[in-house]
């Protein structure tokens, strides 16, 4: 895959997507959003890929935000289109069969925080700075920040962050449950790579099932969510990977999952 603003590397079932605009601290312009969207589509259809890592080039920024130089003169209709492109991308990440791991190196502000929150697991470097500072620009978040942030940290904390524009250190973000773990910046990609390959070694049928169950279940009542789990659990018994996984356990050997 050849793109102007991102680099994609594939290795042993893991795709690493790197936003490569270091001169702009990996800020998201329209072109970059479109390239990311195209990449998610291609990886979704590539059955060799089991897990995706999303990160930014350099050690200063994961994504410093949306590209303000491009945004500042948008008309309301252009702003609506820009927002919709961002929302569509993040829904693709959330609905993808692939577990997405955000490797947050440095700034994850505004659109960067919103992209981060759409991922399934978030690992931050110890120098990460995370937040939704849009209010300081006279706007509200446009890629889902007002909706995903309260779902992750609760309404009152989300309102505090959104209304003040205050940013969080990696440690503070972990304290409120916004990131899973913190790693030294020079060890971030190594740590995330090991995590990604561990997940990639599991049944890709079940990683997709589990991701979908958690995401769908969070938005419905417990009774219906548990009924959904029963449906997925029973469907698992029609798969090769269920037979292989349980036979391997009984036979005391490592399973060889096929993702089917």
C-alpha cells in the first residue's frame, strides 16, 4: 500500500499503521483521513491480518489533532463534510473485525484523542499528553469526543475535560481509565508489538466475536446483552477453532487456529 501520509507494514498477522506527517505532528488533514479509511477497508478484507496497531511517526506525537491550517477557513458545509469523514473512519475502526491497538507516543489531542478512543486497547508512552482542547479554538469536538469520552470516563469527568480544555498526563489518563497501560517511550512499539502478536495468535473468529459483543453489549440492557452472548457462544461451536482449541487443551498441546 503506497500512501502520501501514512505507512503500513504487515508482519506475521499484524499490520502497523503509522501516520507519517512529523512536520505537522501527524495532524489529520482530509487526505490523511481518507488514506486511513482506505487502509482500514483493505486490512479488513485481508484475512492474513489478525490485529492492527495504530501509531504516529516520531516520539513527539501520536496525532496532535486535526489540521487547523486546513480547518480554519472551512465553510459550515465543508466543516460538516470533514466531521463526517472523521466519524466514518472511527466507526470503521470500531466495527472492524480487527482488534485495534493505539500506541500513543506523545501528543494525542483533539482528533488524536478521538482516534485513540475508537481503538480497542490503548497503550501510552510515559511522555503522552492526552485531551480534547477544542474549546480553546472556539469549537466543540468533531470526531466523536463528546460521545466516546463520557462513555469511557463518565459524564462528569468528561465534561470537566471538554469544558476546560485541560490535557492529561499518561498517568492521569490511566488513573481515570482512559488508557490501559503506560510504557517508556523507547519501548512503546516493542511492548505493543508483543501484545499484538499475542492477540494475533488467538482465534480470529473469537477476537472478532468478543470485540463485537463488548461494543454492542455496552449500548443495550444487560438482559439483551447476555442473550446476545448466548447466541455468539453457541455459534462458536460451529467453528474449527472451537474444536481445535478444546482438543488441544485435552491433548495438552498448543492449538493451531485457522480463523474459521
